[in-house]
């Protein structure tokens, strides 16, 4: 009888722990946090100057705010609008970069795209 009770408590505890870990799977970041992260990542990859970093930060901030505004809560994502905003961001960032950085930025985007495809395949 003791083994049965112990086993039941064990299974209930394991179930509780499993559900507790699912709650914080994906934390939503604000546009400001996303812009800061993206800018820091580009600064490391492209060796941006202080002036370039400031300009890229502003571009990223504007872009992430537009994306958030185009996707109000409870509505479907407008993929065409989001793609247009991202394309505009890429164009503006390319205007700030020099030739070497543009090449590295293009490679960085291709690498990110490949990583995203790999992650998508793993979840399927």
C-alpha cells in the first residue's frame, strides 16, 4: 500500500514539474529590447563604428515598432507587410554600411536564414 501511494505521489509530482516548465517557454520582448539585441549582434558581426551603431539602432527601433503595430493582438500576422518592413530595414542598414560590411551583412542574413530553416525542420 505504501508503494502505491508513493508511486502516485511521484507521478503527480512529475506531471506538475512538466507543466511548470512549459509556462515560460517564450517570453515576448518589447520592440526596444529586440532592437537593442539586433543592434548588438550586428555590432559584433560587422564591427560597426559608434556612429553606425547609433544609426542602425534607430533603424532597428523603427522597424520593430512598425512590425508590432502591423500585428495587433488577436489578429493574424500580415506577412506581406512584415516582409516589406524587413526589406526596408535591410535597405536602410545597407546604406549605412561600407562595402566590406555589406558583404558580411549579406552573409550574416544568409546564415540566419539557414539557421531558421534548420530549426523549423527540427520542430517538424
